[in-house]
C-alpha cells in the first residue's frame, strides 16, 4: 500500500512540475508586463522623512504642506527633483487641510479653528488671524473664487465670503452628516459622505446653497472623489469605484464601476489614468481611456511599507504625495518621447493662425474665414461644428469664460458669445483703424490688447458683451507691439524693432512708470514663468530675468532658423520654427535641456498643448503630435499599452509587429524574434490557471497521503471464517 502511495505522489509531482515548466516561459513575459517597470514611474525626491503630512496644495513653483502637529510648510518645487523647504509655521492643533487664495493660505485645524496665513513672503509665512467656532471640527477646506468652503463631519458644508481675506463672513450651511470630501466645478459643489453618499449642490448663491441631486447607488460609503471633464470618479470605503456622469449635475448617472485594492485615501485623474492611494497597499492606477469600459489594470506604483498616502496632488507630470509616515514624496509619472505625428484636420483647405482648446472643442482663428469651432470629442475624427464667418484674418483667439476674444488683421477686437455650444453670437466690436490687432491676453477681469503701432490697450472684462476702455500705453509710434506676457503688476511687451519692454500696469487707466528695455531686435513672440522671460528674435531663443535691476541675460540659443511661436506649459518650453518643433526642459533656466526636435511636414503659426498632445495651427490646417507617454497609450493598435511594450516585452510601441513576422506583438509569444512564432496565451487565463493548478495539486497530494482507510473489525455473532 505504501508503495502505491509513493507512486501516486511521484505521478502527481511529475504532472505538476511538467505543467509549471511548460507554463513559465509563457507566463513570465506577461506577468512582468502587468507592472510599472524600473524606476519609471518612480520616486525622485522626498522631504520631512519622518513627518505626518496630511494634505498639500500646489501653486507652482510652490507647494504648501499641512504637517499635522507640525503646522504648515512652504516648499519650493520649481525643480520637482530637488524640492526645498523655504519656511514653516507651528499652528494650534493638528493642521489637517490647506487651501490657497492669492496672498493667503487657509488651514483647517479641527476644533482649533481655521487659520489665515500671509504667504506673500515665501521665506517667512506668517499667521494673521484664526476663525474659531467651538462646536465645529473642521476637516476639509476648499477655496472657489471669493468663497471659502469648509466641511465639518458633524454638521456639513459651510460657506464663508472671503472678499475681505482677513475677515471671513459666514454665508450658509448645508447639513450633511459625516461629510468627508469636496470638489467644485462650475457653480456646483460635489460633497461626499460615507454615511449618506454623494451630493451635488448649487452654490451660485452662496447665501442659499441648494440640493441638485443625491447619489447613493450600490451603497452610501463614498469617501473620495475626483473630477475630469464631465465625469466624476467616486471611491467607496468598501473597495470599489464608480464613474459618474455629471453633464447634468441635477441628474447624476453611473456609467461604470470597478474594484479597488482597498479603501482609497485620495484619488486624482492624470490624462487617461486614475491614481488612488491606499494607506495599507500604496498607490495604484486604473486605465479610464474608455470611461464606459473601465480597464482595471490597477498596478501598484509603491507597495505597502513604502508609501502611506493621505493626499495626492498633480502638477504636470509629477505626482506629489502627502505621506502619513514619511513626509512629502514626489513621483515622476511620464517622460517626453520624441513627438510623432498622429493626425491632421482641415475644413475646406482653410488656413489657421491660432488655436485654443476649451473642453471638448477647439476654437480656431482662420486666415480669411473668421472663427471656427471644431468638435474634438472623437479622437482622430474631428468635426467642423460651426463658424462665425467674415473675411478678415484672425491673428489671435483668447477664450474667456463663455466668450472668445478675437484679434483681427485690420485692427479690430471682437467679442463672441460661445455659451450655447451650437453657434457664435457677435457681442461687441472695437475698431482701431489703421493698425493691426496682433495679440490678446487676459488677467483677472481685464484684457490687454496689442494694437500694433498704437501700442497696448487695456479693457474692462466684467461684462464681455460690452468692453469698456480703461487706458493705453503707446510707446513708440513707429514700432509695433507684437506680443504680451503678464506677471502680476508687470506687462512684458514684444516690439518689432525696439525689443523687449517691461511696463507697470498697476493703474490700468494710466499704465507706465517702468519702461525698462532689452535688446534692439525684432521680438515676435515671448512667454514668461514668473520673472523669467523667454523670447524669440528671428533665429535666437533667449531667456532673461527681470527685477529691480532691469533685465539680465540668463542664456541664449541659436536655432539657425526663424522662430514662429513659443509657449510655456508647466516646466517645459515648446518652440515652433518654419521646419521644426522643439521641446525644452526649463526647470533650470540657465541651462534649458533639449528633449525633442521633430521635423514638421508643414509650418506652424501657433500652438496649443492639451494633455499628451500638441496642436499646431498653420497653412495646412491643424496637425496633432503625440508628445508624452501616459502608460496605457496604444500607439500602434496591437492592444498593448506603452508600459507593457517598452518596460515589459521590450517591443516597439510604434510598431504593431516589432519583429516583422506578420503577427502582432500581442499575439506573438516571441515578439522580438522574427524567426520564431507561437500563439501567445490568453494572459487573463494564465493568471487563473496557475493558482488553479496549485490548488488541484495540493488536494490530490493530501488525498494520496491519506491513502485508503482499512475498515475496522467489528465483533459480531456471525461465524468467522478461517
């Protein structure tokens, strides 16, 4: 009998290990392809290694960290790879959350009240006032315009008017038991409660907050939310997520759902990926590129024991993590790839001078056909929606709320109402005959307009349907203002011949006072990031710093071809020339780093950056170029994401069949060897099959070890034989 058992065990072991050995070479490439590979994404910096950071708020190039018992800290994040703590302040009680508004920071400190901190001097932040209401345990805080919103779990949402930042005035309270998180978009506040669900509230009248809808499908334990466009992502304490449509805030509708690793402490949306942080399992990701078919690839960036996320904030391609045990962490999410052309659009062979992206629509200024609106909802299949037609060329378009401001070649400034989403309505027109209207910039409720040789004009935008002239600055009547950059009370002006000018615009009725100039070159385009100004004069790209000393040159780069347009987005500078498109990393202004240089098939006048694409407007229409990787992007249509290809299988993300053997990478067990092909297994089946084989093995083994039981001898009266 023992020999029989041994034979069975040997047979079971033989079958098991043979099966495992057959499956390992099939399983491993796809198992590894389910992870985020190497050090990307990965942590690139950290501060306060033993501190409890409960929340962070970013106002680039600074972030403010709520440090629980250690108060509030101001951190320089100009270079996210080398963050520097500038100053800190100790506050009464635990600092739980922080919100920013202009020169002030507001902190929620539980029963210790709301603190108002002057953050004008980042090297010495200072407590100004404390609003103390003994019965309220403030846990969350949000600023929206002149309104401060606070959550107290016992009594709900509170609204304060902070038009006088130092003396908040109570407006209204909407009771929500157990409220935990708040997000605001438009004039709607979305508030969660693990006790009662999700609420959408009308805050257009802060003195009369009204309920629009209450969502509690599949339970009420909603704790954290994030909003992207017309979708809201709600996480549940029980470990799953709902995708909720908020196109109509009075009728919240679930569109999809998926499971999570654990209860999320916070959630953010980055392109087509949702990141959520769990205190027990680290940070995870979910592919939402198809919002109605959420793909749960749910990959851990950092495992339990490394990160204890309490709050997540995004800036550009960096994820800032408020860690409950290890301070502030910075994680790099994406890196630039060499841009490659993905598609183009033109309507009736129109020529385009400028482009602005607003939600799902592109607002485009044409060469001689007025303003066009393009529906960008369907990627690679953009649709002409409507246009406001007139024969003048549009040099610049600037979207301002429900209006678009247009600069016209013959010296006109036009305001169009775009609120209906189905047509443009002409609201106002200002003519400055005899000159050209080159550029429009807005700041607050003012429009700054470059009227060529007539100089800079300033208008009141409080009623865009009726622009009110405030003041102007002529400068040189023989030179034309071509571009504008704004930095608080200073306007930087680009002149055709004189170069660069700094102008004091503190008094919009009578601008002037500072007329510091730099460079006697033809400056056509400029952008600024704080006091650093990047500008192009013919073939040179230069960066200067402006201060009480005037302009000082920081660096200059010769590109050997005419520069058409420059644009700063985050910590990157984008440059178009007659033949090329370039991207520079400008974290260190003294030494901009060239990241990409791509040859263009057609020249580009202006550009717009949106998520991971850049839109170039020119004589041949609009061209789209992919500029960043977002992990799940499938560039070549082989059903493998970018991370899967580059860091998993080692295949080319731009080629569906990397080894050229006629089989897509996703279907090829040997995608890098053109001489071998075997059908790739079902990856999901592999994840089920291996554990199943293990279970069968152990059940069989246990049964074999027990053997066949002998029946016990029973003493009866029946005769015994033998």
